[in-house]
C-alpha cells in the first residue's frame, strides 16, 4: 500500500503545481495516474490469485464499488456546477489511490470516500472564510475612521429598523428547516440504530444544501400558514413523539432550539463569508488585452452585455471558450478605452484544497467533524 501513497502524493504535487500555475489540471496527468492505479491493483490481483488469498478479490470489490460511487458523486457535483471537471477527476484519482486501510472511521461500508468528501468540503469552507477575512481586513482597516464607523453603524441601524420583519421571517424559516431535519433524523435513528454513527456529519451536509432551498420554499409558497402555526404544529408533533409528555417535549424543544441557534450562527457565518468571497475576495479586474480563454467573467459583467450577446453565451465552470471570448471581445471593442475592463473571478486553487483533505484523511483516517468531536468530548 505504500506504493499507492507514493503515487498519491506524486499526483497531487504535480496537479497542485499545475492548478496554481495555469488554473487547470492536465488530462494527461489524470489519465497517467489512473492507469498507474489500475496497473497496481492488476498486479495486486495477480499476486493474490497466485497466493490463493481469498481476501484479494474481496478487497478489490470494495475498491471498485468505492471508485464507482465516487464517480457518481463527482458527476453530480460537477453537474451542479460546484466544481469544474478537472477537480471532479482529481477527486476520482484520490479515491483510487488512497488505500482503504487508511480509513479508520467509515460512514458507509461501500463508500469510505465519503469521509474524504467531508474533509474536502470542510477544507474548502476554511479556505473561503480565511480568504474572505484577509480581503475584508485589507480593505477595511485602511478605511477605518471615526466618521466611517459612525456611518457604518447608522446604516445598519436604519436597515434593521426598516427590514427587521423580513430578517425575522428568514431566520424563523431557517429554524423551521432545522426543526424538520431534527424530527426526521430522530425518527430514522430511533427505528434504525445502525444509522446513529452517521450523525451529525450527514445531517450537517444535508442542512447546508437544504437550508436555503427549503427556507425559500417556506417563505414563498406557505404564505397562507404563519410561522407561529408551523411552530405550533411542530410542538404538537413533538408531544406526539414523546407520548404527550410535557417534560420530555420541553427538553427536546429546548435542546433543538439551542442547537438551531448555534447552527444558524455557524451557517450564517459561512454563507456571508461565501457571498463576500464570490462578490469581493475572488474578483479581479483585467483589461481587454489580458482577457483570455478560460477566464470566468462575473455575473455582474455578463449582465452588462447586450441581450443579443448574453443570449449566445454559455459559461461553464471551467471558464469561457474561444467562441465566447470572441463574442465578448467583439462587443467590448466598440467601447471607450476607460470602459474596457472586465471583472473576472480568480480561480480557486481547488486541487490544493482537495490535497489538504487527502492529507487529513491519510494522516487521521477520520473526517474533520469526527476529529473535532473527539477533541471536544474525549
């Protein structure tokens, strides 16, 4: 298995350097290390058959199923536009080259690569928050003054005084989503004890993807039902689950309320950090002559183009193609020199982020969430 780790680290060093220099991972490198991984397992199979070791075929079966599930997950994440094709392929290579013996805590028997996915997810969040904080401080500190501080607090005081109702509605809808997820989770876990080892990682990941979607649905489509009525229905449901015990229901709702508030603060910090990263920390301005294929224009810039040009553009996560580049350059060429600047997103070095998740997985064998659980409750 040490040979797999050598191949793993060689691949990620090569891919990380390529991603940081060019913003891309070469398909030749991905294919080369995939073939090396397949070759390794081919030799492993032959040696096992010669030695008549029955564990060989069983291990290869687990490796194959894990790789297939990793392919399905990477395809879904790629289709959702969360990461480009190169990053999805990189995740695939990682799943093939990480020995299954490295995993000490597995959520799904046939998909140990889920642990790696969580570690990549957490590493990405950490990078976005750190980059956003550094950019925010770099922009804010030089502009700090007494008058600027007064204007800032006055602006937010006026905003809260006029829009507190909408903020309260959004917060309450998110709390409702949290309550719903908790009720569903408790019912499932009470009936299937073997699933208890999955929480809270699955729960946290599901919440991150469901919070905004379900919260928006509640605000938009359930206008006839007030939030008070929804809370009341949840209390009745909680009483039913606890066999109409007021004491047990009170404990449950208090624990869930505290958990909801903590999670909402955590979620809001990540959401605001991500929005700041997308709108400020990740944006760079380039002039027309430096605008090239593979750059990713911002939504604000694309919206400023003429409807005719915008209708012909399709921008994938990998950046603009040569055809899209020609369309944009053609329209921008007719503008004054002072307006020939294009706002583009700086590419996120996602391969080093995946590499960070891989290192944590290999060194600890557990997910980041599980690691913090052990630190806090040991």
